[in-house]
C-alpha cells in the first residue's frame, strides 16, 4: 500500500491508495527507460516509485514540505523540487508527464503543459472525471479543447472510482492522455491569432470569422453544416477554417 500522509493537502490533492495500481498506470503510459518524466504533485510517491522502477529519469514536484522530505528520503535518485507546479520551470528538452494532478488546479496546470512552445511529448494525468470527459470530447467541443487540439490529441483511457484515493474525492477520476501531434494542425507561431480567432468564433458564431460564401465551400470540404454551431466543429475542422481564412488574407 502507498503511504498515507496525515498533513494538509493543497488544492484538492488525493493520493492513490495502491502501489499496484500506480504501477499499472505507469505501464499503461508506455514509459521507457531513460525517458524524462515529470511527476507533478508527487504527494506520497506512489507514482514516483513506479516511475523509478521503470528506469525513467524522474523529476518530482511537490509543494508540501513534509511530503518533499519524505520523497527525498525514499528516492535519493530522484530530483525532487519543492515548488508549485504552476511555477516550476519546465524542461528544455522533450519530456513526458505521469501525474495525479491536484484537482483544484488542474486546468491551470494543463494550460502550462499544453502551451505548444513547451516540449511535452506525452502525458497521462489523473483528473476529475467530468473534466477528463469534457476535454477529450469530440462533441460538443469547447474553445479551450479545440485550441489545445491544434497541437495535441486528448483522450480518456481509464476511469478511476473515488474509492482508490485517500482521502476519497467527491467525484470519480479519469486518466486523461495527451499526445503531441506529429504534424500540428496550426503552427505554434500562430497560437495567439488562432486563440483570438477561436474566441470570436465561439462567442459570435461561424459567420463572424469566415464569410458565408466560404462557409458554403467549407461545408463539403471540411464536413460540417453551414448552420453549425461553434461546438459542432472539432479541432480539425476549426483548424481547417483557420487555414481558409489565412489563405484569403
């Protein structure tokens, strides 16, 4: 069984109860020897231990001082950083993430990781079930998921009932898998204008970002109805609209 710390947890942190489950999650993430892997919100070290056994090069980030002390004692071979996961510098080389994210700060953490300028290659992260389902949904789409989808593919690969955590959260959790696309749908250098494009399109509808004449053409080419609502389009279709607009400038 994983260690169950007694002290206060920040931002909705819930620890895995089983070291066996942690090992299964690391295996499912496809971690290979010498991969650089971040364990964000490492807590009591259930995932950290499994990552160490995989042969990965592990960087564990934890804010709680007592937990940090325990991690450093248990894993002398691991670089343990006492810092907030929202502020710790991310590696300047390709990296992966396997982490049980604090439920209270999940979206802010994902915003950091899924910045297309960062070098994230793959992530399996434990998040609230509702958030995992929302971010991985093809329909209805959301502005944020569509934006991330230009550079990453998101899917839900597992549901975790609340009973596998200590203390148990009020909701079930899911493993959200994030994989960088080999070919991005939008150039990283276009991230800011693309974000503005999406914000306007989701707020004011498709005709606010592309002419009705081009919408008629895109209807067949991109596979959506010209009367479609913003949430009816997936990440590939929004990126296709973006390319049409950019070509017409």
